[in-house]
């Protein structure tokens, strides 16, 4: 039962309300996620643990987060985000409060590495990547990019805020305040969130059944509602289940891409502040640069999501990887020009890694969209977790062994391009194209 039938009263498509609600929620969720980059330095200073041991907390966090992905997808399919996200936010706030009482490494591994990870899983990337594609078809990449831009705003605001609070009162007080911020997402989602447009009598992009039919008269009802140009009709009309998806080569290409991309990206993001400090920046300046990276990530998410609708997803992702590669090169050489290269890193890597949030779920939805997409995306997201965890640990391990991140960052560049190649092999462009891409193809043909 709704508090108010807001979706019946507003003069525009309610999907944009969902985008704004998701933007705010994702900003908070990933503000918590990336605040570990400043907590990382604070607890190393407090407890004198090695970088690999401390980075292991984040690795476990990433693994735990995505181990919950299949369950999160199932919960979204079964109960919807309006129930799942508030419960997740409550759990996350409780976990952050418990973290303020941590006194040894096992406390951090259990509370942050497991408990907080479950909370972020329930309010973060996986649930939003599951239900946002249901609201949009021809503007899918743009809409997801706008919502996921909240991640960048969270990175821009929360890590620098946490660094400031840590400098004032210590990390324990800072995390108590962060828990309060998390609680603010509960009423927002209870009031505004909805599962899909069909729940309120709409179709994706606010299309009507008549306008959809003229684009694909001979397709099934489920396919018509998407308003896309179908390239592979047999594939598009298959009602994919997770068991069926596991038997396809495309699933495993996606799985490899989902592992390799986060391996590189999380390896860089996890150690970015430490790498900048090692290159000569103060912790405050490094945290501010990390915030700039976050806002550049928001620009990348929107821009690359937009062009993913107008080119194809693979081409937009490749453009992002070119920018990210330039960024990693700048970070690896930051000591050579500490005034210029940190900003080149933030601008290029931020923009490039922004491809992940709108394009990964869009690519998966183009291939396996349907009633069970939440569970399929949950399975794919396990690879996001294991890849991110391995990348974060690997960079810390290389630093402990060599005293430098150089080999780790070089490896990350190679892995970025392996991930990019996997998506070209998965080839969502050979299954369906968005309405915008369809119209462009008609004009060119």
C-alpha cells in the first residue's frame, strides 16, 4: 500500500523519480564503500598493520558484498527495492556503529569485512543494477548512468568529509556520524521507491503499447515492451533463467569481464590515496583528489551511458578503458610531476572507470533481460566481488614485497584490456540495439 499515489500526480515519467532516489542511495552506499580509502591510512597509523593485511579487510568486504549478490537479486525479484533497501540501510548503520568499538584485526574483518558488506550489498550496485533496467529501454544507458552518478558524488563528498572528521575527532567518531547519514536513506526509499513500471501501470520509458508495437510487430509481448531493434530474435525471445544462462558462452564471457574489470579498478581505487601520498601529496590533498576522481566518475557514468545508447555498449566501454589507462599511467608516475599528474589521474581514471556502472548492467540486461534477470545478474556480480577483492589484495601484496605499486598498476592496465575484450566477445550488439541506436541505423541505411 502506497503512502501517496505520487506516480499518478507528477507531470513526467515516474522512472526519473526512481533515478533520483537511486542517485541519493547509491551516493551514500558508495560513500561508505570508498571511505575505506581514508580509514585504511587511519588504522594503519593506529595499529601498524601491514598494507596487505589491512587491504585484506577491504578484500573480504568486496567478497562478502558480492557473495550476497545472488541473494540480493532474488530478494529484489521477490520483494522489491522498497522493502529490501531500507532493511539493508538499517543493517549497514548498525554495522558502522559496531565498527567504532573494533580493537583488533579480527573485529575489522568481521564487522566491516562481513557485516557492513552485507548492508552495502542490499542498498548498493546489485539491487539498483537489477531494477533500474526495467524502467528504461531506449534510454537505459543514460538513466543508469545518471543514477550511478550518485556513486561519484558519494566519492566526492564522503571520503573528504570522513578525512576531515577523522582529523578532528578520530575515525571512531567519524563512523558514528556516517551511520546517521546511512539512516537517512530509509525514509527516502520507503516513500519513493518502486519495483518496476508495470507495478504502476506503465511501460519502460513511459511508452504506450501502440507505439511499441509499430517497432516490433512480430515479437513477443515481453520483447515489444522493450522497444528495441532485435538482431537475434530467438535469443531475445528466450525466457532466460539462471540455469539456462550458465550454459551459454556469453554468460562466461560476461563473467570473465565482470572479474577482470573490477580486479584492475578496485586495485587502483583501493590504493589510490596511499599511492598519491607515497608520491608526495598530503593525506588531505590526496583525499580531495580522490573526491575529484569521484565527480569525474559521475561525468563518465552519464556520458558513457549516454553514448552506450547511441553507439553500442562495447564501443562506449572501450572509450572508457582508453581514458582509464591514461589515468593509471599518470598515477604510476605521480612522483615525477606531483602537481599535475594527480589531477590527470583523477580526470582520466575517474571518467574511464565510470563506464562500469551504466554499461555492465546494461550489457547484461541486453543479453539476459527478463523475469529472472535479478538472479542472473546476482550470479555475474559474484565475479565483480572476487575480481575486486583479488585486485585490492594484489596491489597491497605487491607493495609489501617491492615497496612500490609499479608492477601492480602495470598489471591493472593489462587486465583492463582483457576485460574490454571479453565484452566484445559477449557481443550484446548482436542481440538487440536500443531505440536510439535503431533510429540511427535506419537513418544510415
